[in-house]
C-alpha cells in the first residue's frame, strides 16, 4: 500500500476525522484511490473538523488522487 496519510496528524483528532481516516484507509488498501480521494474531499466540507484537519483532508485527497492510475475503465 502506498502512503496515503500525511505524517503530520492532529495530536487529538476529532471523531469525524478518525471516521474519514478509517474509511479512506480501507478504500486505499484495496487500491481504490479515487474513491478514497472523494472521501477526503467530502471531509473538507464536513462540520466538526478543525482548520488543521480540513487542511489534512485536502492534502490526503491530493495524495490519493496522485496514486490513482487511469486504466481506461471505471473502478469496480
């Protein structure tokens, strides 16, 4: 599995951030990077996140999107 998460994580992440982290991580482990990026992008607008956590969501979405490879067919 490629590195999906930023090494700088909040010292005490909110439960909303932890849910995003878990969901996106599960998708990335299955190489569904585009879907993981969408999860992170959805977190950017989520209520209950701090500004630092929203910035991490944007960063993690970019990392996942960079890992995605075009295969000419939709992900299953």
